[in-house]
């Protein structure tokens, strides 16, 4: 699933490509991805509107329109936005007044499109925790001290901290040398400081490299993100740790596969 760096990359690219453009047509090739309102109201509420602003909340994109409505896009596992598109192969395609197309692809139909009067009312968004860059270290430290659960699932909990998922939680924990199964409240203040620093730095580095193209994620252009080459542990099971040379291990934690170094991470 695209995480904060991937969705932020797409947000920035959309701002350069389609901000200020008028949508003159909406072609829906598969209506399952449209969660609200109904198909006809979805099309009617978008056609003729101009994209006035593009926002990101955690892993969700919001395109604010000139008619007061917002197109809310949750890419989930396999959603993609491609520009310029062709208007034929996407699940949903948006035509602009200059003749260009924005295609929304989703191979497995897990993604969600919504046209809303107030995107802030969406239950998922109302329940989001703060993003890493919104927190001070003192706040982060206090938040961890109240939690007894394992640290990796906690970092992935969008109600605790938003935007961090499986990949970047694993990477940040390795960089902080913290085992993913450690109880959150067992971390020393020094370890909390390292983790706070590494969560933020890992996300920032990934944004600089246009995200990590694992599974179906691509940039708006259709090109892959470049951050995969910088992964320290994710998807490196059996390969030597880049610090100690011990084989990277994979285990299941919170229903997700997680990668770690059994020697470096304590």
C-alpha cells in the first residue's frame, strides 16, 4: 500500500500537472471504486469544476474543486494515478479542457473514490493521529510511554501516528536499532529519541527519491519510485545485514510481514 512518501509524491506531482485545470468529462469504466455518491451524482458533481487545491491527509489525497466539493482518493493496495493518461484503460478517467486525461487505475478494485461536500467528515480522516512532522519529541515520548503494545504495529496504527505503514515502520526501526516486537513503553528516552529521528528522516528521504515502488505503486508519470535501492531491511529476507552481515529475518507481526536484523535490533 502506498504510504506517506508515495502519496506525498503523487500530491506534489498532481499540483504541478493539473492544479487549476477544468474537468470537462468523467468516464467510468468500473463503478465499484466509486464509494459515494452514486455514479451519476459523482459525474455531475465533478464535470465543469476546476481543481483549486490538492491536499494529503496521511495516505489519502484530496482534490478540492471550484464548486465546493472535494474528490477524495484512497489508493489502498493497488490504486494508481497516471498523467497524462489515455482515457481508455483506467477504471475512471478525468478529461480536462486542454484535452489531457488523468487516469485512475486499480487492478484489484480495493481503492476508493469519493465526492464529498466536506472531506473532513470522513470517518477515516476524523480518526487520524498526528503526522510525524506535526509532533515534538516530547509529545512523541509521552505517547509511547502510555502504550504497552509492540512498537511496530503501534507505528502502523493510523490513529496513533498517521502516514507510516509496514515498509517505513520496518525501515525506521532498523535505523534506530529497535526490535519490532519491543513493547513501546519499554523504550528508553534515548531509544525514543533515535526512533523519532529515524521515522522522520526515513520518510523525508523516501519523498526525495519519489517513494518505493513495491507492489503496484508508480509516480504520476508511470515511472517507479527510486527509494527501493535504499531499503535496509524491507524485502531483504536472507540477505546480509548492511551493518553486521547477519541474515535479515522475516516474521509475521500484527498480521503483516516484517523484516529485521536479529543481531542489530534489540
